[in-house]
C-alpha cells in the first residue's frame, strides 16, 4: 500500500473551496465523504460550498475579470503563467498521479504516464496557441476594412466529471485562462483530490480571483453555479442528462455553453485490418481507465470473415487482464468508482443475457477481491444493435460485440445510436477508410489507431454527445466572443 494512501486513511484531508486567492473555511458546511474505491475507506471530507460561497467565487472571478490585472495581461504574461502551471504539475506529477489513482481507481501506470502529463501539457499547449492564433482582416473595397477579433467571454463556470478529474478539468482551465477569462471550477464531488491539489501547488501564480474553486454535489453546488447570473458561460463535461438540465437553466439567461457529453462509440474491424493491432486497440479502447471513458470504443463490430478468430483472441486477452489494486505494479484494471457503478455493471450483464446476448468473458464482481468496487472486464456477443448493452452508455469495463457482413450495413448500424462522439475504423483499404470515415456521424473518427487526442484539432460530439469542440479553434470559439469592427477610411 502506498504511503500516501496510508497517510490519507489515517488522516483524511478536509477539502474546501478556494475564493479570491485563498481556501475557504465554511462553518457548518455539509460534509461529504470522499471514498477510495479500492479500500472503501474515506480519504477526504469535502466541505460543500453553499450558495453564498458560490456567490463569493463568482464575484471574485468577476472582479478579477473587470478590474484585476488579468484582463489587462499581455499574451506573453498569460503564456508565462500557463507555463508556470505546466511546470508545477510536472514537478508534482508523482504525487498527483498517486492521488488520482487513490481517488478514482484508475491504474497508476495510466495516471502517471498519461493523465497527469496530459493535464500539464494542456497549459503548455494553450500558452503556445495564443501566440499563434489571432483574428481576421477582410477588405471589401479600398479604404473599407472588416476586423474580426476574439475577446474573452468573461467569467466561465468549468464543471468536470469523475472519470479523468485533473486531465479534463485542466483542459478547460487552460483554455479559459489562455483566452483571457477568469473562472470558477467545480470538480466532481466524487473525485476532488487532484483539482484541489492543483490550487495548492499553483498558489501565487495567478492574480487573486482569476481561478476559484467550489465543491459539492451537482444538485446543490452545481445548480447554484450554473444558475448564477454572474457567470457568462458554462463549459461542462459529464452525462447527457445532466448536460440537458444545465442547458435548460442556461437558456433562461441566454448564456453560452460547451457540452462534452456521453458516448457509445463504434469500433469497426474489417476483415483486411491488421488483426493484431485491431485486437490490441479494441482491448485498450474498451478497458483503459477501467472502461470509464467517454470515448470508449466498446461497441465492437467485427467482419464475419474474421469473427471467430477475433472473438477467440479478444476473449483470451480479456481473461488475462490483471485486475488488482490500481496502485500496484502491473495492474490493468482497477475498481469501479463506487458501488452504484458496479451495480450498474451487474444490471447490464443481466440485461444483456436477458435480451439474448452471449457472455464471452467476465460478467460478475471479482470473486478474488472482496474489498473495493471491482468488476470483471466483460464482453458479450449481441445478436442485434437494439440491445440495451449496444445502445446505452455503460461507462465501465464492458464491450458489446456484433458481427457484420457488408460495409453499408455496418455503417448504418454504427450510426444507429443517439450518441456521436467517436468512430473507430480498422481497414488497410484507404478508399474504404475514407468512405466510412465520412459516413460516420461522429465528431472524431480514428482510422487504424486507438485512442488519440490532438489538441490542435477539436474534440466533441454529434447528436447527444455534445455541443462545441475542445482544443485549439474549438476552445477559442468556446471561450471568446467574436467581435466584428468595420473601419472606413
Ligand atoms: P455527471 O453528469 O453525473 O456529473 C458531471 C459533473 O456535473 C459533476 O461535477 C457533477 O457534480 C455536476 N453536476 C451534476 N448535476 C448537475 C447539475 N444539475 N448542475 C450542475 N452541475 C451538475 O457525470 P459523471 O458521472 O461525473 O461523468 C460521467 C459522464 O461524463 C459520462 O456520461 C461520460 O461519457 C461523460 N464524459 C464525457 C466526456 C467528453 O469529453 N465527451 C469526457 C468524460 C466524461
């Protein structure tokens, strides 16, 4: 057991909000237990932000935007601050990775090698990006010029989910600050450890009030924040149902939003694919992050010509995955985030069987691990795309396989989904990859490659998977107002 975990078990942290450059000490706040999903032991107590604290955080951000030095900061000054945040995250990377693993159950190899370096990189990327991005100039006739400039939008509410707490929130914070905004951040009440630690390790880097933190449950602190008249926009990552509720509340104030929502991404493997790479990738995109990933390619369509071999190989690989304490070396699958999420896995395993799917692997709690919310990595072969396991976002280590015969048929089945986040295509035929990529109704298509994010491009969803794109121009659109100034000589 890691010494950090022992420390937290003995003395759980007390986590509060951060307003105007300092942590708050709210008297009488509702106390929420933050649980390590591996040990089921409390590792922190979250002091829920009241409506008054949310109000103070929004006011602090407003003041810093209207009157503080951040509004007047040069691009170079903003870049310097973002670079210092990047450096601070990397300097504390080992501790942040362990905290993330303790709080989420994500294997340490993934938090250490991917999520934390990625969180840091967001700040470096957006610092560099603002040096290169600008506006546009058009001339209609000699002496008549149209200037398009992008101005900060103001106070941004940044709301994150529990499945990649620091990485996904860092992308929002970096984008919002880079384009000159101030913000109020609300992490998930289940996983506030790393985001709170970020506020500690960057103490003094930003002027007071530029970056504030509120904590608590969605229906309490979350609703206070999104319904606050002082915010100018909400950047939200989370479930589709929550996103819809937030959109309803924003409509009243005509407030902007960016919504990164759920997914149920198709992973199409044609018979001419590089077989080994396709199996490796299917494993990664179904089970990385314990399968709790918006861009999981866990709806796997296999060409009938290779289906027996693929199913055999994929099933053997699943059964060999190492399920254990996520902080231990070599662990590939850790626990689900909580008991409710594990019960959800059980319900889907039951519904899959009830609707006629065949169990290939998993399907149960881990018999060998009595403590912790462990669930076996699971795969089922579904007879049709109508099954709940093929249509609903399960958000756990659960792959639903289907067999197809024709390209048109598989594209139609892949698009037969309320979601449209990512499509994965495996084929060595360039023409086919282009045809299928353009036919898929998803915000991102990955051809012959597993999960990849490129901040220079936009990430986001079609249909119920969201509104807006994160990354480069998408973040610029999200965090700025476009202004047109037409000048005549
Ligand atoms: P969630 O919707 O339950 O919660 C997300 C955040 O919203 C939390 O901070 C929560 O406290 C807050 N919240 C809840 N109700 C609220 C309300 N009424 N008003 C304001 N805030 C509220 O989502 P989750 O369970 O934390 O995350 C899992 C979901 O996130 C999955 O659906 C997953 O696909 C999605 N996700 C999407 C992306 C993406 O980039 N598209 C990335 C990661 C996760």
